[in-house]
C-alpha cells in the first residue's frame, strides 16, 4: 500500500503573508505617524482622534484602490497574453509543441521525454500547459483584483485600528509616547511572526521594521512639533 507524502513548504504562504503584513504594517505606521505628528503639534484630543479615524478610512481606501488598479492591469495583461497564445496555438500548433518541448528540455528532460510530456499535456489542455509553463500563469497565481483590493483594505484597517484605539482611550498627557511605544511593539511582534511563518530569521525582521517605523514616526513628530511651535 503506497502512502502519499505531502510536503508543506512555507513558500506557498509567501504571497498572502506578504500582502497581509504589508497592509497591516502600513496601517500601523501611517496612522501612528499621522497621530504622532498631530499630537506633537499640541492639537486638541478630539481632533487627534478624528485625524486617526480619517487616516484609517483614507488609508484603507487608498490601499484598496491602488491594489485594485494594479492587479486589474496585471489581469488585463494576462488575458491579452492568453488570447495571443490561443491564436498561436490555432495557427501553428507544431511550432507551439516544439516551444513547449524546448522548455521542458531546459528543465532537464531529454528530447524524447520532453516531447512526450509536451504532447500529453497539450492533448489534455494546450492553452493551460502554455499558460503555466511558458507564461507562468496558473490558477494559484492568476490576478484577482477585487479579492486583492478587499484583502489590502482589511489588513490596513486591522493595523490602523491600534493607533485609533490608543488615540481614543489613552490619557492626553501620555498620548504621544503611548502611540509610539504601542505601535513599535505591535510592529515588532508582527515582523517577528511574519519572519517565523516564512522560515526567515526573526531578529533581522524585527530590527528592520522597528528601525524604519521609528524613523517614520520620528520625522512625523518633528514636523508636527515644528508647525505647532510656529502656530
């Protein structure tokens, strides 16, 4: 009795993991930096909370819009490539067979086996075989604009929710340090989890995200303090 062995590779999760981490990071960093800048300008607490909520809404919509447009362009390119490949298959099938055979030979198969594999796959689904092995398009990697937009908006909102809640409930006297510390701790944890899930070293991932996030909030606070002093 044969037992099928399924290997679980972390690379399978890299796509969604990268998108989720990027969205959450953006949500925390941009909203916390916005709040830090406004708080440094000695703005009223109500205005700070309003700014945080507006930053969450604007950032989520910006992420969704940008992701939708970007992935839609990718989807359009994929469709055009598939249409072109369909025309080539209809007009010169033997040439496309040779092309696929050459691809398999480049991957290590000898000519007879490469040709046999190409013939079998093209007999089953010629366009699918060329889409996958020539164009690099598969069911897993194909562009889904609406899904990407919703995922980006959701991950950004989850990240931005932290500085919004801190801005709403933290005492005004310690609002700025609370925002900065809570954001950095959350970002460090998020960076560490992402690195661990992806099989990378946790330390460098944490240091990288904390350094650049601290820099962003520091610059925002400096600009806020400058304009607050000038007001």
